[in-house]
C-alpha cells in the first residue's frame, strides 16, 4: 500500500488527486495539507473532495513537519504555488519523504533550491509542469519535429488557460520551448511564447514551426483536469518503485519516453 500525503488538498487539483487516491486500491491517503491558517482545517479531505469521509483531516502547512512524522507517508504530492512548494519540499526532504511535484511557476533560483533540497535529503522525486500523458507525448513530438525540420524554421508557442492561473507563460509552454531550444542549440529566449487567459480553459498548447512557405503545428488540448490527476497516479507509483535517491525525474521517465 502506498501512503500518500497531498499538499494543496483544498485546491482545484488537490481535490481531484484526493479523489483519485481514494479510488486506487494500492494507495491510501494518510495526510491532507493546505495553506497555513486555511479555513478548511479540521474538515475531512474526502468529504471536501466529494468522495465521502476518508478519516483524514485538512491541516495547515505550518504543521507539515509534525503531520509527516505522524502519518509516515511514502510520497508527498504538491499542487500549491511556487514559494509554498519550495518550503514543502524542504520539509519533506528533512522527513525523508519522496515527492511528486506538479506546482509550476518556479524562478531559476527556486528550482535550484528545490533540487538542492532533494539532493541533500537523498529523497526520490518526480517534478513535471504537466502530468498528462498526452502532453508528454506532445513534448516528445515537438523534439522529434524540431530534429526533423531543422533550425531554419522559426518557432512560436501559443498557450491558453483559465483566468485563475497565477503564472504566465505556463510551465508547459516554457518546458516545450526549452526542449526545442536544446534541440536547435538556441537560447530559449529566441522562442516567443504568447499567453492567453480566458474563462475556464483547462490548458491548450500549440507549437508553431514556420518558414515563409509553410507551417507545421503541434497541438495539445486538455479537456479535463482529470488527465493531470491520472498522470499523478502514474508518477506516485513510479517514484516509489523506480525513483532514484537524490535525483529529480520527470514524466518522460515515468512514461519511458526518453
Ligand atoms: N503539473 C501539472 O500537470 C499541473 C496541472 C494543473 C495545475 N498545475 C499547477 O498546480 C498548481 C496548483 O494548481 P490549482 O489549479 O490546483 O491551484 P489552486 O489555487 O486551486 O490550489 C492551490 C491550493 O494550494 C493551497 N496552498 C497555498 N499555500 C499552501 C501551502 N503553503 N501549503 C499547502 N497548500 C497551500 C491553496 O490554499 C489552494 O487550496 C499551480 O502551480 C498550477 O500551475 C500543474
């Protein structure tokens, strides 16, 4: 049985992850954490996620170290916000708990802090700005297309999300840009990213390769957040069974797409 703690358990993604964990026979929710001082503290995480009582109460992140010690999870899943996530990973690392990180919007410094904490604690980790299987195939397709077309093609990325998304451009668009820039030996700044924030769009990404004569587009559209939560379940199993101590892996490792 994989013991799972969810950080950000009252959020859009956190509730879906609680729901999915409850549905999987090989997993058990053992802790549910949200922001320090959350008004939901003391509420049952399962009730909040709409799957009925799970016997796990929401706790503020100010008590994270204590909660991890008491509940002894194998994995901490974090879908919060960048500054909070860095703190949460430091605490998980000190407690020797593996991490599945879906939070996006890290600065270069925050990302280095995250990796430093994982390395120092020798914990196993999967970090990915997008946990959906489709998007990870989209990343791989973008890399292959770039390799086949060559760097004579210009590249632009367009991404669209709901109005509540904090970071722009999206972590997924930045990752796609990084993958193509690496393939072309370019600085990542050479790839323009256009962000749209409209209504309740779950997540859309288009990579456009173009010359004056033609255009190749690779498109991914997420229709439901369940696609991210389903990927999280794969990442949880992977980090427990195939994670490497002190090493950050991503969904390309989880899905064996390298
Ligand atoms: N990797 C992926 O596949 C993927 C998919 C969707 C969203 N995301 C990212 O996940 C993050 C969360 O997205 P969301 O739409 O669920 O946001 P959300 O705002 O609905 O939820 C975030 C939750 O985190 C809580 N929180 C804030 N500070 C905290 C702390 N210190 N400790 C614990 N919890 C804390 C908030 O109270 C909130 O309930 C964002 O960074 C988003 O970009 C990633």
